[in-house]
C-alpha cells in the first residue's frame, strides 16, 4: 500500500511539474481569449484539410479562398510582397519565417495566424501583418520585427488593424526593433467605419519601438498583461477610443506610457507605469464583455517574456 501511494504521489508531482513546461499546441486550436471568442468565436480552418507549404507560390495559393483549411508554413520564405489570406483559414508556423513577405487579411472573417516570424517587410509592399474590414481574427505567438537602421518610412506597420475590424485578439506575440508598431483605426477622419472596432491585446512583449504601442482610434480596446520595454512612446488613445488598460508593465524611460490625443479615453488599473504616469482622461469602458484572468503585475514581465513570440511546437 505504501508503494502504491508513493507511485501515485510521484505521478501527481510529475503531472503538475510538466504542465508549465508544455508548449505543444494543435493546428485545430480555436481562440479562447478576448474579442475573438465572441460572435460565434474564431475557429479558423479547424477541422479542414491540412497543407504544408515551403514556397511563396505555394503559400499564396494555399491560403486563398474561403473554404475551411489549415496551412502550415515550414522553413523560410522570402520575397517583397504581401499575401492575401482567405476566410476560415488557420495559418500555422512550424519553424516558419517570412522575410519581406507580409500577410494581409482583408474583407474576410474567421482567421487564425499563429507561431510565425515575419520580418523586414518593406513599405512598398505594405505592413508586416494587417487586417482590414476583417472580423473574428486571432493572432497568436507571432514574432514581428524589422530594424531601426533606416528612416521611419522604410518599413510600414508591424501589425495594423483598420477599416472597422471587429473581434480581434492579439496574444503572446513579440513586436520589436521597429519604428511604427501597431495602428488601430485607419485615420482621424474614418470614424464612421472605425467606431465599431474591438481589439484585445494580451500577454504581448513590445520592445525597442518608436511609436504606436499601440495607437488606437475610435473603437474599444482591452490591453492587459503586456510588457513595454525600452520604447519611445506609450499607448495612445485617440479620437474617442475607449480603452481598458490593466496590469501592464513599462520599463525604460517612457514619459507617456498612457496618454490621449483628440479626446481618447482610458480606464487604467493595476499597471506599473515604470515611473511615468497615466495622462489619459478616464473613460466609460470598465468591464470587458468576456471572461479573462489577470496575472499579478509583479509576475507579468517574467511570464510574458518567457513565452512571447514564435515559441510553440506543433
């Protein structure tokens, strides 16, 4: 009997110890956090046929159209273009790197993009990753970067969400070494289209960025458990945007970790502004329309840095 208890105890300890180290994921995973879980959820191509691609031509063909599908990118693909992604699609990286090749999700719904490195997409091609008039999209475990060796217009945005996107969740991603990180809302004059915008940013690592961390116009945004390190700018709530900003951490010298332009608003609580302060007027968005868990602010930096980026195995 003592032997049995010892075996059971050892097994239980092994299971508990293994859980935090488990990074494996499934190509059929669906969104479980944030705005992407609402309105029927975001399932991408879960359950559809799976195709593995290794070339730009194959990637472009595989992600086209709105039929349910899972596309696995393997290895490095180079170019100077953006690839348009169809609806009901999951794009999964397996040791994947897109160099000079961006992803564009436009006028479609139900898309998942996970575990992919995208770097050095030139401005004449477009943003590294962008969604326009797209709905129910989950971006997870992305690694997005360029460099700051050129002027600010040599590259465009790393992750831009514009033209009335809704149901967007960005999680566990690393955005770094870039001028203009993430723009939400197309322009100051596009309120009629962009006011419905809904975006969640959770558990992301923002590093060595000049601006747009993020810059958020018109819609509703929930920004929690993010790490902002050595950036020149902070969260800019703009043009009537309503943000809920919780348990985020700033390090380095950021004079304006959270501020307002043209009557943007924010409810901020539990944040470590790293010596800076909140300069945004209080808003009315104080409760997100979905369930979520906040990391203690003292644990955010270590937890996020350990897992953000293309760190999954499939």
